[in-house]
C-alpha cells in the first residue's frame, strides 16, 4: 500500500511542525513581509496557521479537516479575496522550500510535493485582481 505524503513526512505532528516553522519564517524573513501583511489584513496568522494545517492535512492525503469544516478545498476560491502577484507566490515558495530544508524533509516525495506546491502557487497568481474588488 502506498503511503500518503503526510505519512511520508511523519504524520500530523510533523505537519504541525512544518506549518509552525513556515509561519515563523513568514514573520521573520524579508521574503515574508508581503505575505504577513496580507494575512494581517484578513484573518491573522493564528487563524492562518490552523487553516493551513487543516488544508495541508487533506492536501497531503491525511484527514480532510478543511473539507469537513468548509465543504470544499478550492484554492482559487479560498484566495479569491487576496491580491497575489508572481513575486508573492515566489516568496511563499522560497519560504516553504526553506521550511522543508530546515526540517530535513528530503526525497522524491518532497520533490513531487515541491512541484505540486509550485503549480498551485502559480494558479493563485491574480496580479492583484481580486474577486469583488
């Protein structure tokens, strides 16, 4: 039986560590400045940390917490209110890459995860044209 990416990274505890480390970096690295600003204009980082964990759990093949709570996992809809420029997506990816490296996640499953996250991040780029704006 094939393990989920969540299982391959060490389960929910490892995912929680990943999310926490990621947002700690968002709060401290220059590349996180705009990401932090966008989150602070909306629900804030405490909310985002919880929802990111919930989303990534299901995204990585684990418990579907986000889907159970919100009844969808449409990333375009989730981010429709957020102006996302190419540099924002690149900065998010840089910080996630550093997070994965800092936590010693490596291997072909992580390479595939990085590629998938890149595709998703680029799909979210809207050059500031948000729904309802």
